[in-house]
C-alpha cells in the first residue's frame, strides 16, 4: 500500500510538472492582424515626433524613446491582461538597458538645448516632446492588438543585448505603431459583413397535428434574423 501511495504521488508530481511546462495557447484569446512591417530607416519621415536637423545619433535616440514610451504605455494600459506581464517586461527593459536609455535621454536633452539655444527652453521643449511621444503611443479602440503586440516587442527588447536597443527599435517600432490602429480578430474573421443567423419559421402553417399532437413541419425551412 505504501509503495502504491508513493507511486501515485510521483505520478501526480510528474503530471503537474508536465502541465506547467506547456505554454498558454493564447494570452488574451485574441488573434491579432499581422502588424509587422519593414524596418524603419533613420531618414524616414512621419515616424513619431519629428526632430528637425537631428543627426543620426539623435534620430536613433528618437526611435529608442518611442519604443520606451510604447512599452511604458503598455505597462499601464495592459495590466488587465495579466498573462502578458507587460508591467514586468517593461521593468526588465528599464533594468537591462538602463545605460543605453540614460544615454538616449542625454542625447535628446542635448538636441533640444542645441535647437532652442537655451537650457531652460530646451528642457521645456524636451518635456513637450515627451508628452507628444506618449500620447502618440496610446490607443483605446486598438487596445487588444496593441497589448498583444507590445508583449511580443517588449520581450524582444528585454532579451536584446545591452547596447542594441536602437536595433530593436528600428526593427520592431513600425509593428508596435501599426498595432495602435483598431484591427479585426483574425481567428474567426468573417469579413466586413456579419454572418447571417437563422431561426425556425414558426408561422401557423408550419404546424400540423400528428396523432392529436402539434408537430413542427421541418420543411418550412429557416428565416434569416
């Protein structure tokens, strides 16, 4: 009996361990559209807040800060989807890439000081830039796609080698920005027109008596809703 109990306990342990090793099939039960796109080039216009006259290092800093802002917004807006771990991923990115992010902030600070030709005016311009960047990475109608996509992009940033955050930004920022737009669920996508639902025709002529019992005549067919 003791051996049987021990065998049963071992079997339960192995079952639990095996079950916990299986990844979840879906985090938020939502299949997003394919938001991927080509990598962003430094000279490409229309990506976030423009920095006129910025040099390549400042342009890279702009992309990195947009990526950081997007992951920060996700950490705040996507906490309802706990399995995405958006808040933890963002915290990990801040820790793993703190040196590059500090250098990025310093680069942006120096850019606005140079453009505004005044330290105080430069700080104010930097604050406005930050506000616009965060607002530009926010969404309401596209929240499902944005949260799921930001989880994928955030993990790429989290596990990127230190010093390579700008590469992740150039490769994945377009995907993150595309996910801000509302998209349809793709697993059961039925197109723009909703499916036609039907119900039995319950008109009086569809009923007849069979052995003194009212019975429905299935030949009456179905009516669309």
